[in-house]
């Protein structure tokens, strides 16, 4: 019996290593914490890999965003891959030994959106590693409905970034892409993955913008046909290089930069559609007249569709080694958990290329 094998009778004596925020202040510490147990509708997962997200950097710094959004004391972390070690009595279709990741948005199930099957729009969402203990630990408890069981071809490191990959897939597949010309503003990890997904999904031409030469070079490797350093060139240069006469059909705004959305609007075809994932840190002006007269659509994107996005990204990765290789390029390094400070330093250096938002991974 899985529960007996973990000795749940003495659960309060069993300890695990966890990266812990003990108080509402800057810093994290690697400490011993009690192992979690599974509620009747939950599973316990042995965490094998975690990803460091921009959100986790904000939590460690304890900036204004973290102070407004995070419940501490807390174990952060929401990007993970692991093995199921305990299954609650009400859980079906998940077994001990399954290799899994998980949807980090835990929803109420009873609000209007949840009951209509739009769980990603739940008005009472709780975030794993934000308002509930997360994945920077040896073990993690999660509602079974949030667990995603992987197929055999998913490497642990790739499985650990299904959360940000889901953001990229949700953004990229919001509008039909086959034969369309796509503009991506912001080549952070999620923007880069969105480029690879758009290429896989049948876009014709893809242009990408950033201010970082390394990120623009990576964008080409991910499938961009043209890249633009917007600190030195205009997006219209990419239109000319690609031979576009009417602007871009689809836009992915991934940066949150104040200049990005207005510049994207200026370069869209009439009837163009924009999926906006980037979180602006300040307000900015846009040309509302052009938005109306060019009949543009802007759709805000948050998280992943539960669970159509998970189905889509699982299917694409299962059937395309090329896409798996492309997505794997965004993983900068794999560092032992005991060297967590080195991992956070590496993540901070990666985000120096652009202004990070809490969503960057």
C-alpha cells in the first residue's frame, strides 16, 4: 500500500528539504519542513525537477508585486516534473509511479466560469507556490484534477517547463495560424517557445523583436524568419524584408514593454488579431482610432486553458522531435537543488536581457 510505504502514521516526524520563505521579507532558505500528505482527492508527488520562473525571483526579492500577491510563510515553485508516490482514495486515472507535471492554477469548481468549463477564468484561483505550498521541495501535494500524466517521450527537464510552455501554446494557438504572417514582440523564454509553436502550427512568415542580440539569435533558431532589434531598427523593416505589403495577420505581445503593443498595432494588417500575454508594469497610450478603423482584435491571455492547452502541447511534443528539440533550447542549465542560489543567480542573469514580469520563466 502506497500510504503504508510512506509511513503516514508518523507524518509529523517525517521531514523533507524545502526552499522556504519563512516571513514577508526578502530571501529564501533551504530548511527541513514536514512532508505533505494527500487529501482524499489529492496525490503526493516526489519532485524530480523544478523550473525557476520570473515569479520566483520576485518572491525571493520580495518586491511590491510579491508583497501584494504572495501568502507567506510559503514554499514557492510552480514549474515541476515528478513521480506520484501517494494517491488519495477518491483519485482515479492516476497511479503510483506515474511521471507527471501539474496545472498550477487551483480553481474553486463552483463559480460561473468553472461550471461552464472555463476553469482558467475562475474568479477564486489559488496559485501553486503563491498562495499554497509549491514545488521547491522534495514532495508536493496537488489536487488530482490538476495533475498531468506525461507520455514516455517527455524528458524530466522538458516536463518541468510545461507550465510556461502552456503559456506559449495558449498564446500561439489562440488564433488560427496556418498560412498567416506572425509578429512576436519579446523573445524571453515564453516568446521563444511561442515562435517554435507557430512554426510547427503552419505560420508562413514569423518576425520577432527584442533588444537582446542573444535572444534574437535564439529566435532564429526557434524558427523566426526575420528578427528586429527594436533599439536600432523599425518593425516595418521586417515587413519589407519579408515582402509583406499589408502588415502582419497575427501578433503575440510577450514583452509587457510600454512601446511593444503600440508598435505592434502600427504593423498589423486590417482585421489583424493580437494575443497579449505580456504584463505591462505601467500604463501607456495606444492609437484607439487605428484599433477601431483597422478592426483589430486584442485578446488577453493568462495561464493555460484547462485542459485543452495541456492536450495540445502534449500531443505536439509527442509527435514532433523537432519541436521537442526547439523547446529544449530554452533550458539554460540544470543545477542540483543544493546549489539553489547558483540557480537563482543564473535565472537573474537570463532576465537581464529584458525587463522581467512576474510571468517570465
